[in-house]
C-alpha cells in the first residue's frame, strides 16, 4: 500500500504541474 500511496501522490503532483502549465499556456495565448 505504501508504494501505491507514493505513486498516487506522484500522479497528483504531475497533474498539478500539467494544470499549471495549461494555465500559463492559456495566458500566453
């Protein structure tokens, strides 16, 4: 279960980064 937790938070962080990138890209457009 511990491995799943770190994999899950890793996916969560990646999703947040993608969301931030998308916001920045939208700003530039």
